């Protein structure tokens, strides 16, 4: 029995019964469960059900409660978009007036699900028969089959004319080498093909790795970096014009321009709040002395090269020309950076730091680094923090080129 046959078996009544029985099983019980179930069910089907139960548990971090009803492949769990990010992108596409979309390289259908829930009719295409089977099963399981058509085909041979938009999510992992692909032209399909396909559509979105070099980005597109809970998840290259985006302003719920695309723009969007910052093309701020407050920009802001925009918002400056920490003399609330009250600015010296923390009865320390060769865990071992009742945040960084230690507390604790 091959993988596809085994998967199809899971959709039959016997397979559904097995999946229901394994809904709450734990990995530690797997051997016992396999032994018990193989007494009454075919061994290949039991193996497939156990594998699917494991994938559902892993997928819960991305898909929440839906994961318990969905179907996955190992690659699908690894590469699919987190549901919160997919929902954000689908909402933006709906705000742009998109009602029909070709989802190329759809995988197990994570994005297609979010798009359908936003009211968009989707053609979901992938060349992997197993991924397509999972995408169909997911559309059925979540009651979205009427809005999602799944087609098993080479995406480069699909005619997308007539669709309002195209979404492309190229494979960024090598099956042969088992690792991530960092060269955009080594994506499958290559980024250059995806860009040309996008330019033929009224609106298009290309999902790419957040570490993509800025010089590889097309100047006639907007690039959006998205973080979720502080972790940068992906970048999206958006194609379209203001005229296309204006077709349905009623769906533009965001005040910062989600209903338009800014060609050449760089944007940082922070989930789950949805705050979105479109860069103004500002020059880097000047460095200066460390003030009373340190600001740590969100990773999406840093990836989008929008630290200068946040500096203008808070009236801040860099602590060093090469370090993405900002400092200011007053506290300004911003969703785009986490603020810390700074109590000490000291040259890096482990013994002095250890003595100071002992004197202040610090038992819990959060250690952050940027521009320092010192590893936080190595420093933590050397500090040998005891059971002190106080906490502290330590920044290992550089100021004016010199290694320093900044000590402080999150703004919420300082107020």
C-alpha cells in the first residue's frame, strides 16, 4: 500500500473509525495502541491512522482546533501557513476586491481554507497527488468544498486568466537535501517564474522566506513582513495597482491602507493585533547616547528595514550605527517595539555583573543579545543566579562600537 492508497483508506468508514479512536491518544501510548488496533484492523491502515494522529497533534500549533478535523502530510505540517497569518492575508485580498483566486502550490490547502472563509472562490493547484488528496479532504471536513476546487497539475501549466488574483507559495525546502533553500531561484517553482506569473494577474501575492535579500525583491511590488506573537513567519510580495485595489473599498477594514498595494513599498505587519507599518523611505537615524528607555523593534520591522520609521515615531536614536536597538529619553507607546526602562549602562564585565546582580538579589534574568559574541546561556552559567526575589533584563550589545551591558526592566514592570 503506497502513501496515497493509505491516505484514501483513512477517508473510508474503517479509517474514520480508527481516527476517532485515536483522537486523544498520546505518543507514549503509541506502541500499545498499535498492538491493540492491529488485532482488528489491517496493519497498513493502523500505521496510517497513527501517523495522521501524530500529524494532527503537531499541526495544532498552526491550526488550533481545526487540526483535529484536518488531514496532513509531513511536508504539509512543516510548510503550511499558520492559520492566523493565512487569515490576515485572506482578509487583505478580500479588502483588495478579490473574489476568485488561483492558489498555486496549495499543499494541504491551509491558505485555500482561509481564503474560502473570507468568501473567495479558490482554484487550489499542486502537483503532489497526496497533497491534493489532503486539500480535498480538508475542504470537505471544514465545509468549504463548494468554494475550493482542487486540481492536481504542474502550476506552470495552469491558465490563471479570468481569476481576480494569484497566490503562489513556492516550495522552499529541498527533498533531496532535506533542508531549507535560501536561493530564491532554487525555489520550486523559481521566484522569477512566480514574479512573472504574478505580473499577469490583476492582484497577486507571493509567499517567500522572510530572510530574502532586499536586492532580490521586485521594485514594482510591495513586500510585507509578517510576525505573529513576536516571531517573524514570512514575507509576502504583493502586486497590483491602487486602481485595482480601489474596486471594493467597502471591504477595506484597516485604516493604514490594507485596501491598497504600494509598489516599491516595504511593510511590517504584527499579528495578532494587526498593526501594519508602511515605510516612508527614511534614512537611518543618527546614533546617540543611551537614554532612559531602550526599544527593541519587532523582528518584522527589522526585516523590513523600518527601524528608522519607528525611531521617528518615538523620537529615538540608535545606540550604535550597526545595532537595531533604539533609545529615547521618554516613554512613547508603540506596537512596533518593546520598551525597557534602563537602569545601568556598563562596560561588559562578567564579574562585575555577577556581583551587581547578587547585590540586587536578582534570581531571574532574561538575557538578550544583539551585536555581541557572548552566548546568553554561557553567560547564565557563569552568573550562577540564586534564589533572589528580583528579576532583571540584560542586554549584551554595543554602544558606539564598544561592548556593553544594559540592565533594565520591561516598561510594564517599570511603571
